[in-house]
C-alpha cells in the first residue's frame, strides 16, 4: 500500500510511504521521496522482487538506495551487493553437528545417549567427520542403509542409527541451523527378518554362569530371574531395591517405556542380592568389579561374547538379551497371568485399550506370581533367520567428548 500524509491545513506531504511485507512475515513502512504514486509503486514492486528472490542486483539507483535504507532502519544485515560485507560462515560438518546434538539438554541427560553415540560412530565411519550437513540428503541416507545391509547389520540396528541421525537433524532445526529433516522421507527397513526365537534351558544357563567370571555371574542371575533389560540391570542402584518387600522399583528414567515399573525378586535371587549388598557397604550401585561400579554395557558385552561363544552346543551364540526372552517363556510356561507377566517386563501399557488400562496390580500379586514361577521348561532352542549372518566388523572409535 502506498500513501502520503495530509496535514491539518489539508495539504498533502511530498513524501510517499510504502507499507508492505518484503519477506512475507512482518509489515513495515518505508518512506520514498518520489514525484508520483506510480513511481513509488514501481519502487515497492522492485524491492519486493529483490527481497523474495534474494537477488538485489536487479535494483536500479532509487530502488537500490531505498532498499539499503530499509535494511539499515530495520537493523538487518545488509546484503553484500547493497554495500554490506560478507562474514565467512563456518561450514556445519557432521562431526560438529554430532557434538552439538550430544550436548543439547534433551540429549545430554537422556538414557538413550549411549545408543545414539554408537549410531553416530557408524555414521561418521561412512560419511566422514567433515561431511557437510547441508549436503546430506535422502539419497545419501538410502546409500547408507544399503551399505550397512551389505555388512549384514540387523535392520533394527540400521533403523536405530537412522533414528539417531533424524534426532540430530531435529536438534539442528530447533537451533535454526537447518530447515529440513531428510530422514523423514526415508522409509525404515522392515524388522520382521530380525526376529529371534530363543529359549535357554536351565542346564545351559548353569553352564553359562559356570564359565563366566565371578563378578559377572550375579548380573546374569539377575537377568535370568527378573527378565530385566541389560541397561536396567547395569544402572541399578540400591535405592531402587527393597530386599524386605522383595521389589525392585524402577522409574521412567530407568525404563525404555518411560513408565514406572516394579519387578518382584525371586526367592533364589534374594540371597544373591543380599550378599552383594554386604560386600561393599555404602555402595550406590548394585554391581561392581574389583570395587568399581559396572555401568557400561561394553563392560559385560565382550566377556559374554568371548566366553559364551566357546561353549559347545550353543550355536548360534545366545545374546545377553535372550535371557529376557527366556524369562518370558518360563513365566508363560509356569502359568503366570499375562497381565502380570507384561507388567513385570514393562510392556503393560503397550497397545492397551482404555478398558484394559483399568485396575491396579499390588506388590503382593507380583510376589505371588514370581514365587509360583519355575525355570526348567525344556531344551535350549535358538532360531535365527537363515538370511541373517553375524558381522563382527569393527567400527572406528569416536571420542565424542
């Protein structure tokens, strides 16, 4: 809109004022010293074209001067061709973006941070630290998927790595570093072919704990008798364990599902935990090795892989997580109520209807259920899809700081 003021005497001002939205967001006013309204409208149109195309070289003398004055009046950075100076901008590399993401408040204290770091390590190995984030696009991500499949990485693992990359883009969007997340246009790989069906017999469980070092045995026993995840076990502190009530109380920060969870302690596990408590008086964490707390999965992953893989008759080698599957099978074969079983595993809120969500499970019900549970329900069975092959290719170590 182009107007000019009229004073109290009815005389119009010689200066025209343009009210417009040069960048389609906020309306501003700009005074133009022109002889006619038509000339003012022509300057307005020229400035609009220049601003919305980011090409200020198309402006002539008067329009160029008016546009530069508009930028200065609004406190905007003046484009180089209007007399401004270009400030070198540091390229946003993948490595710098990863460090920014890991230090972001939502990620820094997240229980999922470690898994993200593992995904970032593979991404850096493929793309390199200096890869420009602005150049990373949909076809690059699909190439990464194909490359990881060629390494026989599980589809679920690849999807988690892409999810870490997607979170990186989301953080950068929130920080206004970029505008688009290309991961959202990449279809996740199907995980149906990754499904394992494993049951470890009680006899083979005994063989496993007999082969493991003493410090490792209570960790495996806890997994076998509770069905807890490795991360839940390694992060376990004594303030979460009540030996008197025989319940482990986990909070949303401890559990994958971000819900409160109660895990009953089986009678066979009770003396094991009681002995651990007496070993290091005043310790915060439950599990230790030579006096130091065991909190990282790599502290238990490599001993398991190295020792269990050498046991005869266990081929393919069971995973630590298979202890959780074994617990679920033992619970079902012991006749444990499905709702109680899913509550102990932490799946109680998954896919429930509103009517199924009502009702409270007491500690007493959990204790009764675990006391009725037995752990010898058949021979070991390890079924892995034939198309899936185990890959042990190393990943370059990345120090994320």
